[in-house]
C-alpha cells in the first residue's frame, strides 16, 4: 500500500490538467485512443500509430502528469463531462474492486457505443438487471474454471480451423492476417453459436457493420432495423442450442425465463473474441522472435492440456499491446480521495498501458511470460488486460483456452518466421503493434515430426 490510500480524504476538487496539458492529453492519449477505434479497430490508423510509436508517447505523458500533479486522480477539463485520469496503482485496485458501486462499468460513453448492437448486454446494463446478467455470463463462460467444460470440443474446433489456415499458408508460403483472421472468425462462430454458424456471413457482416457504427457512439444514429435483424438471427442460434457450443450452455442456463433477451449476451462474446485473435497473432510474432521460449512453451503444451506457457504468451501479448487500453468507470456518487473529491457522474479512466509498460515495472518492454506463472504479478501491480474485481472479463479462461490451443495447433503444422523481424526488437519491443500488416514466411511441417522434435528439445 502506498501513501495514496493512507492519506486523509480531501473535499477540495481534484487537481486539474492545465490548458496546455489538456491539449497534450488530447494529442498523445485521448486522440489516438478514439482514432484507432474504440469498438472495432481502423487498420490504417493502427499502422500509423505503430510507426509513430504512439503508446510510448502516451505512457511517457501520463507518467509525467503523475510527477507534475501527484497521485491523482487528475481531472481533465472536457466541456460537458467530468473526466478523471487514474495514475496510481492503488487507485486502479480500489476502483476495480469497488465495482459496480460507486464505480460503475456501464459509463455513458460505453452505453452509447454498445447501444448500436447490444443494449441489453451485461456491459451496458445499469440497475438491478446487471447482477443477474453478470451471473449468467459467469455461469455460461465458467469464469473460474481454467478449462471450460466444453474445452475438449473447443480444442477440436481450433484444430480443424488451424488445419485450414496452415494449408492456405503452406500453399502461399506466407501466413498473413487475412488468412489467420478468416480461420479465427470461424472458430469464434463455431465456439459461440455452433458449427452451423461457421460460414454465416450474415452474422459476420452484421457484427462488423454495427461495431463500425458503435465507434461513433452517439455521433451516429442507431440502425434499429439492422440491430433487430442481428438479434433475430442470434435468437435462432439460441433456439437451435447446438451441442458443444456456448449457445447450448446459454440456452440451458436461461430456460427458466428469468433473463430477458438472453441472446443479447452473444454480441459481446462475438465482438470480444475478435481482439483475442489479434492477441494470438501478436503472440505468434513474439514467439517467432523468441525461438528458445517458443520451443519450451510448445513442448510443455504437448504434455499439459492447460498450456501454461502458451497462455502466458497470450497474456504477455495482451500486456504489451492491451486490446482494452482504456478501462472506464462512472461514479454513482461523489467520491473522495486524498487529492480531492470527484462529483457523481465523473468518468474515471484507467489507461492500462501506463501500468503495463511503466518504467518502474521490471522487463516492461521485453517478453517475460513467466511473470504470469506467479499469480501475485497482477495482484501487487495492476497488470489488467482482462480488468479486475467484480466486473473482470468473465470470458478470460475461454479466451486463454482457445488462443493457446490455436498457438499450439498452428505450430504443429507450420514453421513460422517473421518477414520483417526488425519490427519486433526483443530488447525493446514496440509500444504499438499493428497486426494487420504482420506476416510470416510459412513452411509446412508434419505434426508427428514436430511432436518428436519438441520432445527432444524439451529434454534437458
Ligand atoms: C482478448 C480477449 C478479451 C479481452 C482482452 C477482454 C477484456 C475485457 C475487459 C477489459 C472487460 C471490461 C471489464 C471492465 O469494464 O472492467 C471485459 C468485459 C467483458 N468480457 Fe471480455 N475480453 C476478451 C474476450 C472476451 C470473450 C471472448 C468473452 C466471451 C466469450 C468476453 C466476455 C466479456 C463480458 C461478458 C464482459 C462484461 C463484463 C461485465 O460487464 O461485468 N470477453 N472483457
């Protein structure tokens, strides 16, 4: 515990960024965050941000603000809104642990974005329904089980789609994002909705179109007809409840009718699985430039269904390049800290790269997967790719199971080398990494040969 939690609370307003610092905040942090797309990424912007080293600049700016204004939170003067930036690790823990009251996850900004495609999703829900929807998500996704009850089926689905990706990549001699993403999206639809959805391009198009609208939040009107159509199609998959899919588990847990519109939990799952693909693809790149780590992780995964080091590779990918860089909360009541008091309705923002890449974090800019094997890592210092506390991502174990299975299944079939290794200097990994232009030269390998060679490599 540091001085921030022990100091007495103050009734004066929080320290506020000067006009100059507010403009710098917009240029270095807020602007890039919004420009890259809050709900669905804009690939060209992500590319430009990598070239500009955008997140390094953002982290340096936020660290400077803590030096200048203290432990905060620090108020930003945005017309019509009260916004406060979190700069102290203790405040991150306090805020995430004190969710949903007084720090509610369904902020005004989030609700207006999610209204485009999932107004009844748990993340957008305020009021008494939130508890029941949260419980439903926890139960269906089995949030506390490292391996979901359907994990074996998920492994099989991943393996089948990895075979398709590997065949394409071997034929072309290259693994690129488009090929990977096509295979990954099929995994997602099969795991969430069932095999019948594997090639359902209507669902794919609707989710993409409505997410693009969601990037504009309240600046764009909701396309109610398309949203209705989307929910209707999802409702059919819920009725179908294909065995082996999350749809079947959702149907089972919602059959007594205590949850209104249970199919409206699907959009979050479909949408959130997309960044899981990005994290996997970036993890492939990390493993490509750390061949020794790759050998050890793959050998271990062949022997242990939990794949601890491959899961850690995905977690490192998410630490280095968080797919949710801004965790938001809205104050349900006035709140006091030592630095000052924030009024009810204040949006509190945790900019996760500040903590994930903080200069005082050991090995902040290098690949260090073993930090995730020590469960204290995210307890003492906020490494929060899946958030934390009562609103923590209930899908994290499903994500880590499917993503680590994809890493294993691809490496069983492919030798992968980054075509531009200079983009990932292992001594100082880039602060922003555009997955869309990352490519690997790909050569096929037989799974038998790989398994045998991995066993040999693992022998001390
Ligand atoms: C790389 C992949 C993913 C990451 C990094 C991630 C991360 C997060 C984060 C940071 C939150 C916000 C929690 C907060 O506001 O404190 C969240 C919420 C949520 N995630 Fe994930 N997520 C991922 C994938 C998934 C998947 C695949 C599912 C479902 C299958 C899922 C289900 C949810 C749900 C239902 C919520 C809302 C929780 C609530 O409001 O209580 N997530 N996730």
